[in-house]
């Protein structure tokens, strides 16, 4: 299993940050590889995008915990999951994102992320950079409103 985590601070209340990050429609605004996201029934989501030069179209879960300012998501197959949580810190907030990969995607969809032996799987550095840029994108949109924007990683993750 591979685990990745990154935290940063943001000059906004946990309620403001959660209001932005918890909307499924905003996922493409801050997730590096996601181009489209649609809420489905219940705690379900459908996302489309491109990672490592390969298109994807996946269904999974997207759980929201407003009281704790936390969202959790993952692939139905169980190989990928993550969470994003916001906590008050002084007059602003601290955001932490965490990703877990266990065993890699289903056959034909690449190797386990972070495995340097695979040409298709992103490297550990690319995954970590994706976490950093996701949080920076949230920060841009929440702190700067519409003048902020999505950060793009230097390498396709």
C-alpha cells in the first residue's frame, strides 16, 4: 500500500473552505487530472479526466461530513481512496489531503502508483506534486475568488 499526505494553511474559515471543496462540481477546479465531475445518487460521483496520457471515466463514492469539514472519496474497486479535511487554525484554516493506493488499479489500467518500474504509473514525486497543486488550487479559488485558478503540476500526473 502506498500512502501520500500534504498539508497547507489558508486564509479562510473552515466553513468557507469546506463550502468550496465539498461541491462535486468543483473537483475539476482543484484536482490535477480531473476534467469533469458529476454527482450521482446518494454518496456517488462520476469523474472523467486524463492521467499519464490515458483517459479515464470512473464511478466511486464521495462522502461529505460537514460537521467535521471533511470529504472522503474512492474507487469502487477499492484500490484508491482519499480524504481532505479542514481545521480551524488561528484566523484561518489548515487543509490536509491524504491518498491511499492499495495494489494498483484493475488489470489494464497501469501499475501501483509510485512504482518507478511502470511507464504508465505516476511516480511518488508526481503524486506528491499533485497533492501540493490540489491544495494550492483550493487556496487560489477560496482566497482570491474568481481571480484565483487551478494550479497545474509540472508533469502530467
